[in-house]
């Protein structure tokens, strides 16, 4: 089974991001329409009494990894087991983050080994947050690298025909609990890591240009007629 949520996008104006996450300061960023693994992603963390903006490399590397091989960075973590898995349990307890997005892409099998790129967004809320974890890894030469992963859960009825998993999308009233610097018991956190309602989401096909990381423009979001196969 292929990994899910391997691309997403964030294009909301800075002011909208500041308002949703109640940020005091915010770095000016450019719209991004095709964010891919290994690239830097914007994230929100708790810093004492306020939220802080950080940039992490997308692809979690546990702090105890000595020298990770290419492909070992984990872009997704299962929300059901992250609190107990050796790779994620410390980050689940101490280093949680919110990853802002306007939507994400998933690829639907259309038969004959082909796949159709699909764009997934919320119907009413253009901007939302995916639950994430972050970690700081130190290379043998002392170089520090901050990395993150997106938590996933079971797909809702709208998306399950495309992929059995989907990102954990949190509601704004859940942000404070997820980012709390306090050591919140894992079972309490687990209760908010649920499948987002299907009726509040939409999905539509987009062109294959999103398959290439080099394509990063609004055209990636343009709906197309879904191709059907006869076989």
C-alpha cells in the first residue's frame, strides 16, 4: 500500500493564517501549490504562552537515528499507534505541532496501472490544520535538522475509495489541547485524533502536472474531467 498525503498545498494570505492560529508575528511566505516530502513546511508550535511559527523538513527522523539512509524519513505516522511506537512516542508526548494547509492531493487507481490525481479540500473552511509531530535530529558532525510528520487516521466514506488513510484534520477548538506544553495523557489526545466528517469535504480530479514536484502553480488545483478506463 502506497503512503498517503504525500503532497499538500498552502496559499492562504498571511493575515488569514495569523487570524486562525492567533499568531502575534508571522514570516512572509509565498503561496505553495505542490508541497512534497523533504521540502520545508510551515508549522505552528507552542512556545511558552504563545504560538510560534517554525519551518521543518517534511520527513520525520527520530533523534536516536545514527545515520538515516535515503528514504528512511517518515512523512506520515499512524495516529492510533504514534504514542507507543519507539520512533514517535517522545515526540507525541513533548513535540506536537499543527501543519497549516488549504488541501492535499491523493492518487486514485483507475485500473491498467494508472492513477488519477485528486484534490481534497474542505467545503466551508479554506484553511485548516493537520496534526503533526516534530523532532530534532543531530548528525554525527553536529549538524541539527528539524523534521516533522503528518498524523493519519482511517479515511472517511468520501475518501476510502481512493485510499484507506487520510490526514488527521483538527478543529480550531482542538488546537490548544494538541499544542499544550503540558504532558497531556495519550488517551486524552487520542480522542481528538479522529476522522474528519465526509460531508464537510470535497474531492475532485486535477491534471497530472501535480505529479511533478517542479510544477508549483495554481494550475495544480484546476479541476478536470476525470478519465475513465474501459478495462
